[in-house]
């Protein structure tokens, strides 16, 4: 079995509602695995995830995963 490379991870918590936001912002939250207030996900810190977080930065809180 191959060892998984240890990448940094980030914890993303939804703090804002997508109500009244553009459709693509709502879809980005769903793509991150968030769809309700105060839900959190721990994801790999990749450029793709960082780009998605940047797009909805006003709706999420980002912190390093423990």
C-alpha cells in the first residue's frame, strides 16, 4: 500500500447565507460541501479549493485544520 502524501488541510466554515447571492456563489458553496449555516468541512489546501474559497470569502471562515 502506498503512503498518502501529507498535504496541509484547511477547515472551512460557512458563516453567511447564500440567500440573495448570485447563483454561482451558491453553487460554489455546494461544491465546497457547504449548504447550511455553521457547517464545516476539512479539505486539502489546493489551488482549486483556494480559488473557490476566494470566490465566497465573504460567506466563509477559513482556519488551519487541527
